[in-house]
C-alpha cells in the first residue's frame, strides 16, 4: 500500500503546554463524537502536551471528565519566564552540539524553581486516569537531563505511565525534572519537537501540533493545528491553566473539520 492510502495510521501529538493539552483533549473528545476514534491509531506517539493527550486517548479516558480542571492543590511556585528564554537561547546557539545544548538546558531545569515533580506527576495521574499502560501501542518521549539524549518509553519499559507522562511534560521553570530509575528526565520536546519519525512504517501519519509555529509539519500526511479562534483561546501564556476550559472547547469545536481530514487516511 502506498503511503497516504487507507490502512494502518499513526497519530503523532506534539507539545503545547497546558493550553495545548486542553485543546488536544477537546479535539479528541470531539473526534469521538464525530465517529472517529483516535485510539484506533497505531502507534500513538506523544510529546509533552501530546504525551498527556496521547496517554488519555490510548487509555480510553473519559475526556469529558477533564473538560474542567479541579483547583490545584497547595501553593504553586511562580513561573520564571526568563528560564525559557535562556533555554531557547541555548538550543539556538550554533556553537553547541544538540546533546551539549540539551545538557545545558538540563542544568537549567535542575536549578530552576518550579512545580515539584511529585505534584506534577499527581496531576498527570489525574489527567490520564490510570497508571497502567494500555495494551495498544503508545510511545512517550523524554530527554535525559544529564546526557542530553532523547528517550522513548512504552509499556515494555517498566516505567509507570504517570512518570513517563510527567517527565515528557516537565518543561524547565514549569515542573521539576522527574526521576526515573535514578536518572532525571525533562520535556521531550527538546528531543526533536513532535518526533514524527516515531511513526515510521505506518501507511499514513496524522500529525496534530498545538505549537504549529514551531514546526514545518514535515512527516505528516495530515496535519491538524489550532485555528485562529483556538489561538485566541490559548492567549499569550501557554502555561495559563485558567484558560483550560476555553481551550478544551476550542478543540471540540475544531473536531468536525479534523474528522473530515482524518477520513482521507483512516
């Protein structure tokens, strides 16, 4: 079968912060309502916000249950926007090899004041709804803080699902790196954006990217991104959880058009 024809299809979900996570969850909920099951994809590969949404989809989460977020428990450290400015400065430095740039980003992540890893993991456990990996193929990405090397977890990795998802979405200055097996891991987005190559071998790749401006969309046969109204719902702070419900609704609203696009390859 030629790539892009009907057959097995992969779903690749990219990074997007809390606002992008909410949009992805709403989009998936709306796709289900439209008769398109995103969990039918093989594999589902998720990075950062996409890791959270991918785990929810693959685990069969009741997505209506996350249309609103419960109030956060305990005090939340104030985010330091200068951390991400320094992060992107390192990643764009042409004098640094990719692994070295990621190691330096990892150093920043370990030093920055941010949400404790155990709090972040507990929120991920709530969002995903389970700590058990689903039987269907699910790939979660991360980056080793010390080595700068990208990693991929699946159900054979021996890593609790909430730990993998929390690590994949642990952005410097937002959440502390997550310890797994004696090593610390951070946001998978630093390992290669949305990681579309994880879908290699699928007959078609559906790429859904909340941060459309950070990617050229290569690697996807179908690409779905936030429309203008969704971007307005996102606002200027991707970490603004007070926008969760409006971003979720924006995803639901885009779902019928997304379903028409998916119908070309599913």
